[in-house]
C-alpha cells in the first residue's frame, strides 16, 4: 500500500467512525421540499431502496415531494445533474470518483447497494464459444448504457482476463423489456445487466451466467473485496445549501433499507408497480430473494469498497490512472450516521 493510499484510508477511517466533526443539521423544515431526482432505470432492482422509499411514502413522511426522472442509464442521469435538470441522482458510486477527478465536487450521501448486483452472461446460442471474459474480443456486449456501472464491470472483467477494455463494442440496451428484447433478438451476444432483467433471462433459459456479483462471494471473486453500488449523490454546493433536505432524503432511504431487511419478496412485489415485474411475478420474487444480500445494512459505504472502486477505475480509465482522488470527498457518511442514530 502506498503512503498516499494509507493517508487516504486513515482519513476515511476517521470520517466513517465519526471521530471528525459532523456538520450541524438543523431540525427545521427542508430548504427545498420539491426535488427532482434522476435515475438510470428505476424499475431495476439495483435501485429497489429508492422504489421502496417512494412507493411506501417515506419521502412524503419527511416532508418531501420527489419527482423521479428515469433515464436510459446511470451516465445519462449524471449528465442531467451536471446540466442542472435534476437536484440529486440515484446512481453508481463510481460516478462520484470520476467527477472528483475532474474537479467537479459531487458527493454521495447514502449507500443503497453494497454489492453491484451485476451479472455478466452469454446468450445461450453462443455460450459454447464464450465461456469467460477472455472470449469477449469482438463480441457485442449489451449494457444499460455506455459509461454506466454495467459497462464498467464488464470492461473490468475483460481487463482482468487479459484483454483491453476496448476489445469489444459496448452497446446500450437500456433496462427492462428493451434489454430482454436485445437478447431474444440476438442484438447482443453477451449481457452485463441487472435484475429483474437477468432473472427473467435465466428463467427463460436464454443466457448462461459467467459472473455474478449479486452476492458477497461473487463480488469478491471479481473485485477482490466489497464494491459499493447504488448511492444517492448530488453536487456539494447543493448539499451545503440544503442540509435539512439532504438529511430527509437520507432518512427516507435508510428507512427503506431497514424495511428491506425484514420484508418478504411478496411484500416487495406488492409495493412496486406491477410493470416492474416484467410480466412474470414469480421470476421477480426469485430476483428479489437473490438480491437481498446485496443491499446496504447501514447506508454507509465501507472504506475497503470505496478503495476497490477507485482501483478498478485506475485500471480502466487512462485519465484516472495517475489522478489523485481524495476518497473522503466522494462519500459523506454524516447523513446516514444521523439517520441511523
């Protein structure tokens, strides 16, 4: 471990353990009660805590009216935040690192997923010749959107297998029914995607799973450790101007995480809109059961996981290879700590 990394982790450890002073949160009304939130595929189980917070009225309990804008992938929702059309984003944690490296102060405030929940699989018809990421050269790979966490994960798997991240075309196929159709119609031969899409394809016998990060074991097999997934993030300027609002957003998300700890798959399926089931409630129930392990328990990202994501990005992105990123500026645990107190 380099001196720089030791220093970063030491600072993060102090922050995570609460030994650094936390910002003072007023107990008054939210500064901004109406929020626009961007997300890349709201029906995906990757973002289930967000759906629960919304559908079970946890945002409303906090005095918030949250308008959720759905985009084709996480990269698009990040663009919307930078462009100012949304206030906050439910997206992959890695986006905060990328933006800090570009001197844009975007920070996560609550972790929703502690494991990526991403599955990399080959279409059944080509599974005999595509048995691992080492076989991905020239293969069309379907992801939610280029630049998203699904793209990052499959590109990392390729690099780990000895290929270059650019050795295969990355094709955005969206989420939900459009992703299922891309596989059924043979538009892609490999898919890097999320549930319930993956479970639907598995149940229909359309794919052969190669890598599965829905569990801790699968995540460690690929990344060597934990790897934070979905978070809520925003511009630091917005967070500083609206601390009460952000605290209430985090309160709702942490309540959703706590609800998910004991909820049954049937309770989850009854909570979300029926269209989230992709026409097959039984498969949706199976997907929820598989993913329960992946959701955060505390809303706070682990230091190990944050460093893991940075290490992956340094391998994949030439602009990040030599960049110095202060990880303590990518995730602020104070809101989740207060919500869980």
